[in-house]
C-alpha cells in the first residue's frame, strides 16, 4: 500500500460505500429481539449428534476407510506388480 494511501485513510476514516448502504444501520433497524422465545427449541440443532463437527464427520461415511484402502492398493501395485508392457522397446 502506498504511504499516501495510508495517510489518506488515517485522516479521513474508512472509504464511504458508493451505494450508500450501511450494514450496521440495517442490522440495528431489523429489530431482532434480545430474547428469542424459540431459542430453547432450536438449540438441539447445534448440539450433540447435530453439532457442526458431527455433521462434518458424518457427511462422507466410509471416506477414511476407502482412502486407506486405495492408498494400500496403490502401494501394493507399485511395489509388487510388474508392468507387462515395456514402453520404449520395439515389439517384433
């Protein structure tokens, strides 16, 4: 960043939005209640079995086992199976 841009930003503050939309004012105007009466009923969606980690973990069942099995097969094929085709040699 140019030093002049840093000085300009420091003296004027943040650049105004060209659309005139102020997100902070919008959030204040939404009138979200401080107390949500349905919060207790919705809490189960984010705890226990339905927590973010459990949802991520259960999104792809068997992916870990399949990855290990595929890596094992690739290693077996590389070290123990021979290539029958010798590329670069002419066949008569």
